[in-house]
C-alpha cells in the first residue's frame, strides 16, 4: 500500500428537523480534519449493518466517534435504564457490528468518548450509567467550560500503550460524558483515570491497536493528543501494507 491509510469514521444520526426534513447524518469537521492532519484518509461510514463486513474489506483503521447518546444497558447486562440514558439504536446496531468485525480482523481501532464506552462493551465490559449517582465527589465530567478547553487532567497507567504513545505521566483533557467504563472487559486494561477515579481510557494488548479514550483528542486540547491520532493512523498504515502484501 502506498499513500494514506483509509480510516473509516462512524457518523452520528439525527431525526428530521434542522438541517433536513428527513433523517440525516452528522459529524463535526474536526474529526475528519484531525485524521487528515495525522496522515490518514478519512471516510464516513453510513449506518448499514448489513454492509459492515464490506466496509471492513476496504478500510485500514476504524474510528468510533462520540455523540450525545448512550449505549443500551441491555448490551452489557446493566439492568434497568437510568432516567438520563438516551439511545440511538440504529447507530449503536451498526457501530457494534462494524466494531466487532474490526476486532475479529484485528483492524486498528480507536474509540473516542462514547466510542471508548462502546469498545469496552464490545470487549465484554460494563458501564456506569450515570457518574453522579455512582461516584462520590465526582468531578464535573460534563464540563461547564467550552470543549476547546481542558476540563481536568488524567493520570496515565505506566507501561500501557497509551503511556508509551504520550510519553508523559498525565494529560489535560476535555470532558463531555455522564457515563464511564466500569469494567473494561476480559483482557482489556485501564490506561487512564481522572482524579476522582473514573476510568478515562482503556486498551487491549491482545490486538494490533485497540485503544479507547474518554476525551476528544480531535480538539487537541493537550499537544499530546496529536500523538494519539498519529499512532492510530500509523497502525492503520502498517495494517494496510500487510493486507496489500498478503
């Protein structure tokens, strides 16, 4: 393979109103711009579960994006839904299909915010449905200041992939979530935590590149965010080269 690796990004889905009188897809431009700046060729993946395997035939890496919605607790045995839980079932059905397919094929995966939470679920983990109800003295994980600014810091777990990529013991991050990973799943490990103990990242060393972060590195709130995106794109590039040589 020559040139940029092909990175598939999952889209958000909106009901009629605003941009269109019909249902429509959406994604912030900085997701695409950040992947392009990191050396990848970003493409959007519409929510067609039946086409998930065909998408995976072509992409070199998968980025599961975030959004203002939650993973159905039925997918991880989380019990009754908390009153704050909002679902986008069509989006989640597609994302879990393409994510599990990527893991089966060992395609590099990066999960951002809700994508990190879904990655935990795909790996057999569980989620906290509402942080304020489960974590005493929790930080404001739905930060009141703009997302272009840091909300708090995270401590990185020494020896993890994330720690090696970042090359520092901590990072400043933005924070836009009311749920969090509880258990990361069999074989997966926690690679970052907030000062209140809330899980802020996970990874699975059994895969080529399987990484999730609770914050939004596409905003580059911390200069080290760029290293995360570049490491993901490089893993996708290596994957593409191996596929081309096979």
